[in-house]
């Protein structure tokens, strides 16, 4: 176990830099934070290093982590400055970003996908990924202008689901819509002006849903890429749904139809 | 328009105190924050006072607010200290807490309800209320130990839905389960060990769902109050759902069954 004592340490500076997207992008790594999240890291997922606080290393056997990757130990106060949570649990992992095979995803039998345009709220994005994973969706595609998948708040809200389900970032919705057409996968827009309910669609076949930004909904341009607009019924008085709730209603309709 | 200049002003001190639940409880009022939220206040909802920042009063015609209640004007810096958001919009309303008639709620035709045990996350609770409102649910009941409905983060996530749908706080789940039995309304628990899917239930009849705490799920005690445990299918790899997503899947199954 390597000890780091100071803010001036090169490793510490690097870890601290990884709080910023630009550095995560440059290095192609991210920080997985917390005991629960670290325990969700699959066997086959590479880890470059684990970082623990002194308090954590005193209370836990870090040998199990050392089997997989080098462990760095940092004083509690310094460790806390690396973390997004108020009460850090004392462990994080430096992981290479996930690299999913998009071709394989399209080769699945009757795949179903979720596409999102400019999701901005980290909690929403993480929840969408967690829900898509629970539903057994085959992939999530995020447009340019979405919050970063590797933002710590997004990671936390996924509850580890990002290790299970392929998520593709910075995608052009136009190119994706062309690809979906080629593959004969209908793209449904969640749209307030849609006429059909999701319950009217045959979702046992391949399908993809596009949901819009939390505040603005779908852009006109993005809505035009879709084959059909679908309306989630709102018989009550609220005029819109939280984006992660809208995604859940659509994805669970796929589950319902396929379960029978 | 009354001007408030100092932190020592009695009104300012009172407003500042309303950030705390104990003061909201003592006075029976809450702060509705932001232009969007204030615009959601229904005609029939009483407002004790509006509070605006100097910047807001320079840019907006506050006469429309003065028709309904006195308007207090506060310097921008002081105003910001009253707000939960980082970029306050310059307006808030002091409103008496909502007082719904529970008897009326049970008298509805085939009512459906959501009950929640110790929801702790403000965003989750607000989203649950917004979703229940969109679904046309007849009421939301919160157990003791839930986050306060009038917490500013909860209010924001409701997007104004709390003005539309009756929400009852600090309820005993045991007493509620007795009441539901008397009214012959089946209470379904969202439970990982449930056997039936929500799709197997007849939800065109009166019904109520109970969801558990974000981290712990339902307590054994609360689960025992329920007539039937219901399992939300998770054909993918995630082992649980966000609480507001679980609520949405259940409430939208009611909508789906009733829409036909």
C-alpha cells in the first residue's frame, strides 16, 4: 500500500483533477466512489488503482483490493476533498471508462433502446440508466449536450448499473435515427402532442424511445427524426412528468408486453 | 409594497426561520419559491404575503401580486439567503399549509392511493407527488419519519403538484391499513419477494400501493399491513429501482388499466 501525504503529491493532483470532465476525457478514466459502488465493479472490469482513506484502511482489510490493483492510502481530510459526497465512505476506484461494442448491441434479438436528448440533471440520468438496466434494455444513447455519464452524481444514481448496460455518449441523434431505420427499428418519441399511447404499440418487436430534456422536452428537430410520437397519458392535473419517470413508463411497457 | 432593509427586521427574521421545519410546523405556513412555482398557486389557495427581491420588483409589475396579498421587497443579497436555489428568481410566497379533507378523498369513486414509508430523499418525494398528480391518483399518504413535504427541495420537485393532489403527512401506516380495510380498498406492497406482477391485479377497482424507503425498502411491519405483495419485474441486472420509479410503474399500471 502506497501512502500519499500531501496535496503536492503527483498522484493526489491527478486524482483531484479527475473531478473535472475534461481531465476524465483526456485520460479516459473515472472515479468510482463509495463502498457499495466499488463492490458493484464486475470481475472483468479493469481497475487502475484503489484509493482509500487512512480511516478506511484501519477498519478494513485492503488485501482483497490489492489482489486486483495497487492501493493508495490518503489521510482522511485529503481523501474527503476528492469525494462528491458529504460523508465519504473512504474508498474509491480509478477505472478506465467503459467501452461498449455498439455493433454487438444492434445484433441482439429484438433489442430495445432508450435515447435521451440533452438530459441535464445528474440524478435523472443516473436513474434512467438504473431503470433501463432493471428492464433489461439493450442500450442507452445520450445526445451531445447531456450531463457526463462519469459525473459522480450520475454514477451514484446509477447504483452500479453503468457496469451492466451499454451506455453511449455524445451521439448524434440524426445519425442514430438513420442507423435505426437501416436496422428497421422504429423510433418512438415521447411527446406531449403524440396521439397513440405506448399501450397501443407492439413492443415485443425491436423498438427505441427518445425522451427530451427535463425543462424543454424534445427539440423539434429531434422529434422529426422519430417514426411515431407517443403520448404518456396524464389523466390528472400535472402537465408533464419527470424525465426519468417518463423513461420508466415507456421502458416498463416493453417489459409488460414481453413478460407474457 | 413594504420595504425590508435589514437582517434585524422582524419580518426578515420570521422568513428566515421558515427554512426550518419546526418553525413551519409552529406557524402552519411554508415558503413557495420561484416564479414558476408561484404561478402554480391556484386562485383559491390563500397567500399570506409575497416576498420579492429589489431586482425582481424593478423588472416585473408586482401589482398583480398586490391584488392577492401584501408584497414585501428585500435587497437582492438578503433575498438570496432565504432561498434554497443557487440562482433565486426573486419571488416567493408565504402560504398557509394545505389542509385536505381526508373524508372527501375516501368518498371518491374507485379511488387509488399511494402510501410511502419513510421516504427520505426530497427529490424522490417531490417526484412521487408529481407523478401521482399526473396519474390522477386520489391521494398520497406519508408515514412518520418521511422528509417534510414543505422542504424547499420537495416543493421544487413537485412542480406545483402539491396544490392539486391531497398529500397527508405523519400518518400511522397501521391506522391507515385499518381504514383501508374498513373501506374494502386492497393495499398492495411493492416488495421484492412479491409473487404477482402489478399486471395481474384488477386495478380498475379501488386500490392502494405502499412503497418503502429508498435504501431499506419496506419494513417487515409495514409489509405485514398489506393484503398482497406485488413484484415489479426486473428482467435485467439491476436489483432494485429508484423509489419514485417504482411508484411510477405501479401508478401507471392503474392508468393503463383504467384508460381502456
